[in-house]
């Protein structure tokens, strides 16, 4: 597999680790909303978008579920 480089993102794992508290805070706010109400759903969309971005940039499908995995070896 070819290692991808994205302009402006030198350390995607580090970047998304820094965003982990933000994601946790969004989930905390969501807990105070009516389940499946509009506020609950939009905050769920924010979390889903962050999860999708983390997957895209890090290549780890469940980045926030399992934490940062060791970086993939070059050329794998």
C-alpha cells in the first residue's frame, strides 16, 4: 500500500488525538439533549463527521473507539 500524504496534515494521528477531548465534550452535550431530537441528531452528525475524517486521514476505521494504533510501516 502506498503511504498517502495530505497537504497541511503532517501528523494525522496526533491531530485527531488532540481532537479527542472535543469529541468527548460533544458526546457529553448530546447526553443532555432529547434522544433523537434535532439537537441530539445534529451533534451526532458532528461526531460522525469527525469519525469519518479521522478514518480518512489516519486509515484507522475505528480511531476513536480503540485509540491511536501504531503507525503503519512505510510501504505497507
